[in-house]
C-alpha cells in the first residue's frame, strides 16, 4: 500500500518537473500515460494532455491527491499551489508566475478546459531535479525518482522520496476566513521588529510589526496544522521566545531566505480554528486573528457500555481533557471558545451522573462531567464542527492524564516490578512499547484513543509469549519512562527537548532505491549507514548526549522528512555521505559542507563552526586530502534544518583506492570516531538554541 501511495504521489509531481524539450516528439491533443519507476499510474479524473508540444495536467486533481493544496484566489484571478514549503502563484492566460517569491516564465499559460484548470509541467524543473524521459512508442512520460543536491565537483545525486512518513490524520486544520486579500505593492525592503502576542494585543490575535511598508505576504496551513506566514522583502529582527495564546501553542520565527529576503513565522495551531490575516492601511502591521468558537450545544447519548458527549461549535472545537478531579469528575476544556449553551445536565449514563458547563476564563470554556463508581477509558473523535468525548469500558484501572501526558495504571488492579519492564523505542515510526512481566493479567485489553497532539493511542495487548504490552502510538518524537507511586504505575511522555540537555541527529544519506554513488562495487548508502551506526555507538555511550538516526536500515527516506525529523528536537544535525565525480578518477579527499541559512545569526555557534570541528578531526584521523569546509544554502537537508547543520563527504568512491578504504571496517571506525569527537567538541562549546 505504501508503495502504491508513493507511486501516485510522485506521479502527481509531474505538474512541475518536466524539463524543456522532453516532449518535443509528442503530437498535440494526445492523451499520454504516466509511468513512474516502471509502474503506470491510473485513476486521475482528467488525464494529462499535450498542447503546443508541452504536457498539461489538471492542477487540483493532481496536487490535492498528493497531499498539497490548490486554491482559487478569485479577487486576484490567480491559482495558488502549495506543496511542502514551496508556494506557486499562476494566472490563467498568463505565462508569468511566481515561485517562492521569484518571478518565473512559463512557455505556456494555465488553461481552463471544461471547467478544469490545466497547467504546464516544465518551468519548476529548476526547483525539482527529477529524471524524466519520453517513450514515443508507448506515448508515455517516464519519471524516475527525483534527484537533488549536487556539489561543485560532486556528481553524486542525493535522491529524495517525497512520500511523507505515515502518521495519524490531523483532527482538523485551521481554516482561512480572510475577507480582504493582501495585494502586493512595490516598496523598499523592510524589517520585522516585533511580534505582539494576545496578552499584549488584548485580543485573540498576533500583530507583526514592520519598520516600513510590507511588500507582500503569503500564508498556508501545513498538514500538521502549522500556519506558515511569509513576509516578502523583509529582514527579521525577531529573536523570541514568543508568548503563545488562544489556539496557538507555539510560535517560531526565522529569516527563511536572503535572496529574496523572506521572514517566516510559524504558528502551531490547536484544532480546526478559523483565522484571518489583515494588513494595516500603512502596511506596517500584519494582524493574524483567530476566531472565537461559540459552543452552541452539548448533547449526551448512552449505550450499554458507553457515554458520549457531543460538543458542537461554529467550527471544530479544540478540546483538552483534564483528570485532576479523579476519581470524582473529568473536565473537558475548550480553547478559544465561548460556552453559549446550558449550565447543567443529568444524563444518567453508564459512567456519568451529570455534567455542568461554563466559562473558566475569557476564551476558555469547560464541561465538567461527574463520574459515578467506575473511572472510564476516554477517547475523542472529531467532526467538521463537533468533537465527541466517549467514555467506555475495555480496560480496567487505566486512565490517561491529558494535563501531564501520563498513562496511569492502578496498583489495585495489577502489581509488578517496574525493574522487569522492558522498553522498546521505535521512534522512526512513532511507536513505543512497554512489555510488562509475566503474569500481569488484570488490566484487560483494548485501546485508548487520545489524539491530543502528542499521543495518538495507547493499546494494551498480549504478545506471542502471553505478556501484557502497552503500545503507545504518537504523532511526534517523544521519550517515555515508567515510575511508581504508592497507588499507581505512571508512564510519562516527554518531548526530547524537555529532558535531554543535548540532542544530535545523525543522518545516513541515501538508502533504499537510492544507493547514491556506486563505484568499484561499493555503494554509498552502505558505507554511510555503517559509519553512522558506529557514530551512534559512541554517542549512545555518552551520558550527556542523546542521539537519533534518520534511518537504521537500507530504506528510502525523503530529504524533506530528514529535515523535519531533525527540526522536532535536534540541537545539531550531521548528514553523512560519500563523494563521487565522473571521469576524474584521481580526485580524492574529504570535505564538509555547512548551512548558510540566515538563522545562523541566532546561534552562538554556527554550522561553519561545526563543520570546522568535524573536518579537522576527519583529516587528522585519516590523513586524507583536506578539501576544506564549504558553504551550501540550497541542499534540502542544510537549507531546511533549523539548527547548526553539516553534510560530511567522507571520500570519493570514484577513486578506486579511496573506495576500497571506505569499504574497510577499520577505516570506517576511524571516520566514525572523528565525527563523534567533533560532535562532543561542539556540545562543549554550544548552548542549544531552544
């Protein structure tokens, strides 16, 4: 299934990647086939066609099927396409478009045919380095896995699988209800000087302050419900941290680009909240406002085994459950909401004996549900404008504390020695498993569906040996530990940055169907994975550093996913590669590339510093040719990571002698030790920017 999803996803990328001249032999009006990695893609509602010797594809059907978004901006008569961090504006009938703030020229304009907007495929090829070909016999466009990242003397391609990692669906995305579009206007560059949060604005809004008029603004919502706001032609003086408020749990800011200057703010939004953007008359303040949700109804239904409370608002309520009233009551808090219904109810349910509603504070509504004799399992289900809170049986003596992110197991139901509990952490698939000692049988079997933005579900099950397992599925990287009190066993979930003083992500490049450079029988993906495992061995023995890897085996990993993975928690990011250059077998040596992102000014330690520490130790350990440290601001893993980041090229596989050394375990061990020592040196001189 994952393979099929990948094929469809990559096929849809054809909207923006075919290079000029690929379809020179194709005839007009022909319906064409799409073949991706030797498999034909079927099922698009409108097939791609050829017009004027160029392939045209229906924008909405393609991009929305791949997880991007397509919107029609009626007032400005333009198409807005968002994919990952790339934003494209196009106007029907016009060949000029805007890609990430830069003007680009298309050979054909978007065209509307039978109510479908078709767009040409060529012009974003510079941004997406896909391998493409035309098979005239089969009338097929052939697409090979995309290639990115190419160094000055490095012809190695660093492939990116655009398939996002699996994860739980969002409970609902924030929705734009802006009524007045922000029109671009020619102004000199400005500086973003301040961000006022709701506690300062005395409203449910953030106000972004500029020193002079703002040229243009773009915004979009990511699949994980982050609202991204880009301010063009703007330098940032924002330093943070910023106070969250209303439905926003976190705010981040960075100088996203220097050419052109783009200041980016990211708002982590809780729930499906309506928002709007408005630019002041003088264009010097941008207000990001969030709507207050009016809760119009709280209904209750019961079955023989469950109680359900249906909470209805103007849009999907953003709820948090608090069990501080255990065992007498549970409180449902509703953020950014006004309670406009009832004050009390007597449902006479299976678990509940009544409930009350009210306003805890301005913008914070609540429902307090009284519990009878048995504390229930509680799960959430989300609708367009509703949230259902269901209490049910299945587990005994188990509850989840939404306030502290703790799974609590009553000792009155089961007792065991926590020193005999086995813990398995599968952070790459967001799964964490506690296996309890043999003989623990009183807890029952079943699943708690949490969906609080951290933990998706907690399942109690039996393994093949008959032992009870607690399997925790999460929506982000977390770290769990178990401890006990006189009455309970407590499994607590923490964000890595909350408990680890220094975190490193080690990234073995390539993998899976992308082996990287292959010369003299040596595959780059194998070499860098072996070295990375050795680096992890050293790091895991250091009590002051917590290390993660982006892959542990020979699997494909998207470069965008690698960057997003690191951005969740890393203080340093080290990507490990091997080099190659065609037709120049004498070239040898080690080089370390470093990020040149403008965010470097925010740190007291830069990517260039990290590159120097690692490069020096690699040369000293191996005696290799020193090719130095080199800047790079375009490779995805250096461009998009939000911490000091480097990419180490450990030698040239295209040189036979160096390839043989890179395949040697003793040489790999020397390389790994050098990288480890460079990381340790960095950790001793770098205060993490959190």
